[in-house]
C-alpha cells in the first residue's frame, strides 16, 4: 500500500491506500456515529449509522456508503454530514428506536438528528439489543469462545446463547457485557457470585488483596488454553 490524497468535508488529507474511511475520519477529528464498530474485532457494518457520501469528482454522482467498510483511494471525496447523509441516519435511527426505544444513548442521538415522533411505532420485545453483533464477535474473536450467536430470522432475530438456554461454553468473563453499546446485556455480581446469560459463576478472590475479580471457571479455562499457572492467574490486574 502507498500514500494517497483524499478530501473529507472539503479538506485534504493523506492516508494509506485502502485504509477505511471511518478510521481516517476519526483520526482527523471528524465525528461519525457508530454503534457496531470496535477496533478490537472484525467489521460488519450492522448499525448503518456510519454512512457517508462518497464521490470521485466534483459535481459527479455520489454514493451513500458505510464508512467502516469503505476503502479510501486517490481522489476520493467524502461528505460526513451532508443533508443526504443526515437523512439516511435519521431513517436508521427511527428504525433502531422502533426496535429498541430504551437503548442507551439512542434517543439522545436521534434528537441530535431531529428525529421526533417515530413513524414506525415501538417494539418492547427485544430489550435494548440493536443486533450490532459486537458481543458475538468479541466472544468469538477476542475471548476465543463461541457462547453467543444470532437466532431466528428477520424481525424476530435475537442475540444470545443457542436455543435461548444457558450456554455450556460460556466462561462468565463478561466481555460481552462490557462491549455492549446499548446496555442490553445484564451482568450482576453479589458476594462471590456473578450472573450472566442465565448462568451463575463462582468468583475467585485475588490471592494478594482478597478482592473478588474473576470467575473461577474463567481462570481455569485460561489455564487450560494457555498453560499459565493458576497461582499467576489468581492475581487481579491491580496486584500483578
């Protein structure tokens, strides 16, 4: 790959050829909303909020594209906040609000884009899940466990363990809870127990400070996968 020149909102920038537009824009200080992007996992462009307007010549035909998956090239011109872009984002926000009206931060973002009364009504059956897939990808690609996935199809699609039953392979690490952008995934801790996805995990105390910090099952799984001794794993991050 080599260096190329492109314009974002009329300003010229240098970037690597095929670098994704979203990454360039974020690096240069442009704000593009997204609910399904995280640098630590693969990209699937599920939320559709990061759309931008792309064209190759002044006055030429433009396309609405998802910036997280659109590669930059020499001469590309990008508009991040044009009226067409805002129109598409408004419709996407209406659809997301119709599915998950209680999703964290969604109402505030919708108000920012001038979304008032929702034309599509509201559904209360799906909690706060917008099907971004971050939890699924994090579980598979970062943790190395496939405890979560998509089930059902169309408007009935949901995320969770297979058959909506507690997963036998979940290690209780909570990575899905921390990466969830809308607050849909619920994880509770009380005393020496952590509950998530219908399972209860016994927590391990740090051998140095005595604080409960991770499920015992998670530490045993890491030990089996990496060979790191349990006495090393029994220290919390603050005490390592």
